C-alpha cells in the first residue's frame, strides 16, 4: 500500500504505543537505508524494489510505502509513488515506481543537475516490511548528490 498523507504515515509506521507531543504515535526512525539512485542522470519513472520477488499471497501486501515530498509554493507535489505489480495475477508490494507529476516535469525542463537538485531537495522515501516492522528510509537528494555520505544498509533488486 502507498500512503497518501502524513497522518497515514505516522499511524502505520509508528512502532510504539507512546504518543508524541503532536498526539501521534511515536515514529522511532529507520532500521535500514537504501539508495535508489546515485547520479543526477535519472530516468523516470524510477523503479525501486526491496525484495525482488512477488508477495507470498497475491494482493496481500508485504510492504507499505510513503513518499515525503514537500510541496513547492504552488502546493503541487513533484513526485508520485505508483504500484509496480508484475501482472493482474500477482502483486509485488516491495516494488514501486517513482514518477514525475506535472510539477516535477516542469521543474526538470530542461533536465540538468541544478533542476534535479530542486526536484529532489527534502524528498524522502520510506518503506515498512510488515512481517517484522523493519522500516527502510532513503534521502533521495543525498543519494544522488552525496552518494558516498549516504551509506545503504539494504540491497535493492
């Protein structure tokens, strides 16, 4: 499942029964990090896969995803997460596509390092493996512009 808003994120990704000062369940941070890209020479949609195989039971998700994409002054998101299932008969919740919205497409016209910098600044991607509550995190800007400073602990497929 791909979460639509911050309230969903804090509700689903929280692994504590304690509440923070904002009233939400406490989000402890991440367990693993991953790098979906390491260069500003990106091709969208960008496929990201944490497991490399289909869900054990079709359409019973094993992963949840959330994209933190702060809006520009227009209020429009720059990027969108999309399901990337292999067929109508099988699901792969560990795999998503990161696609451009109309706002993101406008930012990347033309596609150069400065515009990729604008596109990915403050964009974070989270995944939660439901079987053991492992939380994966990626700072997309750091992955692309400082890949050696952002150490990945999880392997992508």
